[in-house]
């Protein structure tokens, strides 16, 4: 299956050389000379690229502004994004990754190393997309509601935080959620339980339980589910009884808002892992202030 790389770069020689190299390795390359042209190409494209690679210093619209525009649109924000730049200072790299880019490649670079990063990132992205598709199919049966019923409620009524733990013997166990005034048509307890059951399979498959957090965002009609699975890290056996999930159910948000939501979940996870007393209402109040 041929993959498409979208390169946004004003160095014509680099574009041509990379095009030849990628085509030799069964990749298709499309390109734009700056962020403005890049947005135009994405808007007109019948199919989206498998990965976007962008320079930073470009005329008309630089790489940072281009990335921010890409991140604002839900369907584009799911495309893996690399910065490819001569800005090689550690602060530049940290800033690029802080924005949310999947990787930051500094010039000059080794073509084979770039190729391996592209392959690995696309492969992982497709696995996550497939798992997300499975989850979204399940959500079609879980989230049964009519839009008019939502309009009768305040915006704050659609922000929920759920905290669940996992045991291989019992499956997901709902420990806490807020607020308590559920909207019956959303069936959120069942949503989060099924979401956790699906995510724990990914968590085990990826072997993440002893190393790092796993986060995913699932978009369904008017609702976003932002989930984070983590481990307390004190269980040496294969049992996942020390794994837990935090899930924020919110109204549809753009990608940059979802990153702030994820940051809130990360703070809660840190409180849980350090046995710090935490107030779920306090974090819920943080959620409803996100703009």
C-alpha cells in the first residue's frame, strides 16, 4: 500500500531529492512551498496524506502557523506531523514538540533515518486509527441521543470526568465521576466502561503498562471522549489491576482544546500515582473554563 507524504518546504532542491528517494522506497510525495499553499492543497485534496512534514522558516506562512491551522481542523489534526528544520537549538526542538508535533527532525538529516521515522509513525498512526474506528463503531450504539435534547441543557452539563480502575478478574470498575446529574440519553457510564475495555487491549498490546501513558481522543457527533490510561507502576505481574483510566467527556472541541483537556487528565493521573488527595470537582471546574 503506497503511502503519501506531504512535504511543505521552500527549498526546491531538497524537495526534489526527497521526492526521488521516497519514490524509490514506494512512497508518493506531494509538496507545497509554504504553509499558505499547504492549506490550499489540503483543502482541495480528495484524499488526505498519511503524514505531513513541514519546514519552519518559510515565506507567507511559516511552519508554526501552518501547524496551528492544521491542528484546528479535526480531520487534519489526526494526520501525523513532523517539523523538518534548520532550527536545531534544544529550545526549538522542545517548542515544536510542545505544540504537539509527532517529531522534530533537524537539518541536515540522514535520509534513511527520516524514512524509518516516517514508516514507524505511519504504521502506528494506522493502528491507532483502526482501533479508533472500532471504538467509534461501538459508540454509535452507545451514544443514542437527539440534538434538540442537548440544546435544552447548559454547556457545562456536557463536561464529565470519569475515573475507572482495571482488574483482569472483574474488568473496568467505575470509582468516581463528576458531576452526578447524568443526562440519561448519553449513557455515559456504559460509554466509558466500553471505551476502557477496548483501550486496555491496546494498552496491553503496545506494552505500555510499565513505561508510559496512553492517550486517545474519540470524536462522535457532538461529543468528544478524551481518555488516558496509565499504571501505578508498582505491579510486577502481568495483571493490570493497577491500571486506571481517566476519561473526560466534553462537547466537540478543536484539537488545541483537546490538548488542554489531556493536560488536565495528566495532572489528575499524577495525583493518583503519587497518592495525592485530589478533588474531582476542582478538575471539572478547570474543564469548563477551557476556551
